């Protein structure tokens, strides 16, 4: 049980997928203007990643094996694309406003490098089924965490007296950099 | 080689089946977004957006057929709200349309010939009158759409800007005089300007 | 000894009250002109019921209450109405409002006054009496008292008489309590009767020992079980919600009224005017006003409503370096747009300002989130966040941070080390939000009307189509009928026509007599 907890803490804080591994920056910058949208995106990504890690483990372990290892990336992409399509349908049905807000970023989860990256890292680290799922979920929770934090900061920044040349993405990038620095402070948390 | 093909085909078929089922299960009827957009629009029904009213415009926005910056009565405020709802970037008001101050129509009752053309044009039934009788605007119901101005054959309808009275007066955004600091160069003055506040 | 509670925050500005409590309340002499605004209370403006040129008596109704929240306006003295027009009044906008100009005839002749014994009347009757006597809250908001007494089925446990008078400089309630405690106590008893309250508490700040003693004396003399409570002097301890908190320990929930928690609160001066209105039949025609600040003789005056403020200021002898006037206290008052505006029911104090007494506010600097305002806020809000959202016009979020629970007391601005005029930002945000809600309502109304119009068009189209279909059906039926054999009448007509033709031919040949005979036979044949 401890190892699962360790995987969770490590993926959420120490090796945060966005802030430390610098993966999944596209939705991180794109959907973090509004807190609600960020939470929605985080939830959608968590759903996709947890499911995707599990499914990709099964495919890799039972279908591909060492013989067909060259199909790993290809098959993962197909599976993830399928799961994202499914998620899109669910979101459109359950929350039209969120669907509209997430807009293009929802189908773009397919090409979110974090979403493909985590199953691939799972293969690399030779995780078993449960470890894969926890690794996927942890990574996604870490993603959600920084999304929410960043969206909170950006909502506040809306009211700030930012010099014209820094307005918009520029100040967001600066903020993201500072956040990344602070997340590096977690390294060494787990020995 | 064959096994690789089989594996990929198998995955594709399985996913296809799941997605096909989901498409039936999670079918979305209608577009609930239209009402949300319609709630933001100012309901002047003026048609300045090129659609015959606010609801058709809302429907067009929801379908992605119209831009969000076509509504002059809603002003920038309305565009901001739409942009927020739809997760889009803010766009300045499209075309040559300029937001006008809020106004209501006024009928010069001495000139009115009672032709009822304006009554037919009013989208919110805010004109009272009958054929050969003088007409008048119910100011409280008038949305200021100006649709009644053009049909009038004797040009007796004018738009009157709503004046600021004690009943509709609003507190202003606090603006304070900048501290008079001797600025020796242009950069200093520019800085003061962008900050919007005076350095202590 | 009653156990007192505390509200969060509060400040201790220098009170500056002693200047104006040295001498007794003086009656301001009758001015040469009175300007009586028709909108002196919260709610709807009163409707003028006099004409220009009318001679009115003191206490005669000149403005009829119009709407649920509204109050009557009376002529403060006898004289002639010379104008009813828009005049500058004491309002932060500096915009004019409808006023009657009254030139006194100097006789001060009363209309017939009718005193009533409140115990003989039902509550609705008494409420109507107060409404027609123009009794409104004299604490500053001028909310019609009758509306505050219409409590429905709610049970009022505590009636609070607010004599805290927490704002610096103002002493009108203090002097009223010292000099006219008897009538305040009687008024309180009337209010208690109307609310059927279990207990009556007077909240008076402990910096007014004379007022407390006077009230206690009056209560003892009239043998009532009212209770005077000395409360600690903290600004804004006289704000209704804060006073309720201190006296009862109850907090008025956000968006609710004190009556929802069984408490109602009236100013002591309101109680006084309730007593005058019921026991003496006198409508609210005058009030006590503190003239203070940069004046030689700071004093309280009993002045008629409508007295021009420059007249009162002259009585107080404003010093030469006076550069402006504030109506109300220095914390919540409004700078007067002109010194010629009239006294209204809400005018409790006029402060003459000078650069020495009230230096120009320092230029504001950026918010450093020191949260001193949080410590000072008596409403438990987060002023720095409210400011942040108000200045960036993010009204939705400001509302989420309970902007409308702000009582605009100014404690936050007072302590702000950056000198940010916080309350002005809140006022701006509040009025902007209200305007938006109003617009939203109008838009919804327009939508309903438009949809109804569409629906009506649809219906008319349907009706027209139905009518057309019916007509077509009728035409079809008529066509069908025409192919059928002729009716006997039609046959007869045809025969008649034929006969005439025959007859004409015959006329051309035969004699006149013959024709006549044949004609008659034809006719009879018909």
C-alpha cells in the first residue's frame, strides 16, 4: 500500500507532470483562464489518463508482448483517441457549458503529450497493472492540481495592473515559470 | 506481421463498438446553450446583428455560424460575457457599429398621422395607438431598437437618450488626481500613465 | 448587568463631540424661504398635492405617499407655495430633484392637529397614521417607519432604540436624549405596542453618560420596564446590525432583515417623532441638526425641514477658511454640492470643513494586502478582495465575496495605509451591479413581450388560415349548390323575366290598352 501512496505523492508533487516534467503544457496554458474550466479539464484528463493507463497496460501486457513492442506507441494512440472520443461524448451530454468552454482542448487531450507520455513511462518503468493505474491517476491529479492553482492565479491576475507589454500570455508564462520553480522545491521530499 | 494487423484491427473494432454504443447512449437533443446565450443578449430585438431577433442570433452563435461581436446594444460588456461563456477570445465590436447611449423612441404627437406602421414594426409591442389615432411610446417597455424610426412616413419618431436623473444615477468609478510629481523625462511620465496611479 | 457581545473589528476615530454639547438645543428662527424636497425618504417619491400659489398651513400635507415604500411630506410652516420644480438637493450625485418652494407668512399657523391614544387603534391604523405623518427613520437612511413596523406574522422579541450615535462630531441624538428623554421613552412604548415586543433596549455608547442618566430617569418616572444599556464606544457601533450584535449576540444573516431574527431597531429620534405624531398629532416638520466643525459656535439646532443649509451655517458662524460642508458624519456623510441645499429628514449634522480639520486625502497607492481593513471590518468581510474585484470590475466575484453585506461604514478606508478610497469602489460596484440587474429585468421583460408578439402573430396567421379555409369551404358549397335544380322562387323569377321580355315585344306591336290589361294579368299571375 505504501508504494502506491509513494507513487501518488511522487507523481503529484515531486515529479509533477506539468511543472517538473514539462509535459501537457498546451492545455495548461490554454484552459487555465477560468477556474471552472480548469477543474473540468483536470477531471476530464484524470478520467482519460486513469482509464488510458489501465487499458494501455493491458494491451501492452496481454496483446503486444515483447514480439510486437514496436506497436506500443501506435496502439496507445489509438486507445487514447478512443477514450477521448468517449469522454467528449460524456461531457457534451452532462455539461454543455463545460463542453463549450473546453472547446477544441477537449479533443486535443488526444494529442496531449502527458496523456501519451504517462502510459509510455509506465512501460519504461515496468509498472504492474495497479502501479500503472496509480501512476496514471497520480500524474493526472498532479495535472489537475497545477491547473487549478494556475487558474486561480490567472483569475486574480485579471484584475491586476499588468504593464501592457506583459498582458495576456506573457505574464502567464512568467507565472508558470515561477510556479515551476516552486514545484522543484519538492524534490528530495521522498528519499 | 499478421498478428500485428490482427491486434490493431481488434483494438479498432473494440473501440468502434464502444464508441458506437456511446454515441447512441449519450445523444444530445437540441442545444441547451442557445438559452444561455439568449440570456446574455440585451433583447432589443433590433436585428443589427443581421438576424431577425435575439433568439435567432443566439441560435446562430451556438451553432458556430455567427461571431460573438455582432451586437451593438450589448456593447463590449456583452461580448465579454459571451466570450467568457463560450471560452473564446474577446473581439471588438464588428463592422462599423458603434455602441450608442441608451435611448428610447419618442413620437412627436402633433405630427403623427396614425398610420400604425410603427406599431407593426415594434418588436416588443411598446407603441400604443390605433389607425387614424395618435400613437405614443410606452417608454418603460421601449428597448431603443430604432425599428420604428424608418417606417414612419412623416418622420415624427426620434430617439431620445435616457438622461441621467437622480433615480438612475450611479456611483462613478473612483478617479483621483495624480500626485503632481515633477517628471524630468518622458519615460517617467509614461510610467506614471501606465501605472494609472501616482507614485507616493 | 446585561452581558454584552462584540462585533468584529471597528475603529476609534477621535470623537469631536464635546464642541457641540456645551449648550442646549436652540430653535432656529424661521428662514425667509423653505425648500421642501418631495423625496426625503428611501423608496418612491411623494406625489405633490398642492399647486403653485396655494396658501398652506403648518403641517398641511403637500406630498402624498406614492407606493409601498414611501412617506408623506408636509409644509413645515404656514405660507405660500411659490414654485414646484427641480432644485439642487443634498445627494451625492449633485443632481436636482423635485422640491416645493415655500415662502413663510410668519404666522406659523397650524392645521388642525389630532392627537390619538395609540392604545385605541389597531396596528394597521397606527402604521397608516405614521405614514401620513411622514415619520421616517432619522438615523440617516430615512427609511419609512411604517414599513419597518409591517412585520407580518414575525414575532419580535427585542425592540432596540438606537442612541449609539457612533459617528464623530454628531451629537443631535445625544442632545435629544438629554433634553427630551420623556418623549423618546413614550415613543418607544408606542413602537413597542405596535410591534408587540417582549423587551425594549436602548443602546447608548458609554461616552454619553448624561443621555443615559436622562433616559433612565425618564423610564423610572413613567414606570416602564425598558432597559438602557451602555455599550462600548466603537465605530460603527451605531449601525443597526452591529448594535443588534452587541445587545443580543445575534447576527443578522446575509440578505435577511433584523425582523427575521426577532429584532427591530429604531433611532431614538424616530421614537421621538413617533411620539410627536401620535400623542400630539404633529407630522415630522423639524429635526435636531448638529452644526459643527469649522464654526465658531458649534451647537444643535431644531430646524424646520426645508431650511436652507447656508442659513443654519450662518447661525453657527462658519469660520472664514471654511472650504466646504459635509452632511452627516465625517465617515459616512456626503459632501454637499452646494450650501444652498435644504435640510431634509435625513440631515443629522452639518460639518463645515477646512483644510486644517479635513486635510486633502493623500493620493492612494497600490494595495499591499496588509489586511488591516480585514481587522477593521465590522461586517466580517474581506475588504481587500472586494476592492480587488471592484477596481477590476469583476462584479460577479465581488458579489460572491458578499459585497452587499458591506455597510459602507468607511472603517476600512480609515485604516488603509495606502489611502485607498475603498468605500467609493464598493459604492461604484454596488450601483453598477444594481443597474445591471435592472437591465437584466428589462431584457427579460422585453423577451417575454417579444415572444408573446411572435406567438400572437402565429395565432393570427392560424386564425386567418382557418378563416380562409372556412370561406373556401363555403364557396365550394355554393358552387355545388349552383349545379343543382333551381328552386321554385328562382324558377318564378326566371319566368317573370321571360314574361317581361315577351311583353316588351308585344308592346312594340299592339295597342296601349292591350298592354295594360296583359300587364295586370301577368302581375296577378305572379
